């Protein structure tokens, strides 16, 4: 489920990843990622820095311990945007749910049916509420994002540098590699293993 950017690229995207221990492995990616490269959208080929915030949530089908009352939810419908053929922009099938007690906002537009999009939203909302419940000390919704901070300089968990040299480095574990092409193609094993090892041993930097 994605939304095009105002100028170029993707503004936001939601993806579902399935597999053994998917959440346990990929929770290391939760946080702010910093990219330094020559922007393909800049005619002057200047080096630019971009930031992306990633949230990793488990998919929760049903959990009786999480109660979501109808009166606590505000539902908004709107027209889907982006690629999708004749269906796009003809019907208001996209759904946004606002959980009023916590301020959590979730949205889905990839399905053709408003009901399917609402179902996706409920899954995401349930996952976020379960994460919030797991952190009993959490006083505000921003706390469920773990180590994620504001999208700005100094807050990144990992940097991907294409120019003037090539290096990917994780600021929490100090794990790094110069093989940036492999990382961009999905080779994250080194980063995942370093994070989980240090998390287990209590050596992870905050």
C-alpha cells in the first residue's frame, strides 16, 4: 500500500512480510534510516541526504486481550491514489482509521474493496495497540516506536552513504559494510545478527 510523494518518489508505504520469525528478525529495522546519494531527481546532480522512518509491527489476527470499541474509532474514506487502473479515483475505497484514545492513525488503500481496506486497518491497529500494551510504561503513542526518534540529523539508526564513498553503517551496533549494492538488494543478515546479538547480551547502544 503506497502513496506517491508530492514531488518525487514515495511518500509512504506499508508492506507485509511473511516468513519464519519475520517480526523477530526485522524488528531491528525499526527506526530512522539516513541515505546520502546523488538524487536522481536533481538535474544538477548534487549530493543530497534523505531520511526514512520505519515502523515494524507484528500482524495480529485475533487477540482477545485487545479490545477495540466502535465508539473509540473514527473512520474516514477517501479515493485511492496511484497505479490501479480504472478503479482508482472512481470510488472512495481507501480507508483511514483513527483510534481516538491513543491517537494512532492507520490507513489502507491497496484493496479494491472498502471493507478489505478496513480489515487491513484493523489488523494494523490491533498490532500497534498490542505493542503499546506490551510497554506498560508507555504514556504516549510515540513510545511504541521504540528507539525511533525524530526524522532529523543525529537520530538515524543506520546510514547508507553512496557519495563520496560507499558505506552502510549501523550506529547502534557499529556493524558496517562497503558492499552497499548487496545491502540495497536485501542482504541485511549482518545488520540483523549484530542487532539481535547485542540486544541479547545487553550491549546494544541506545
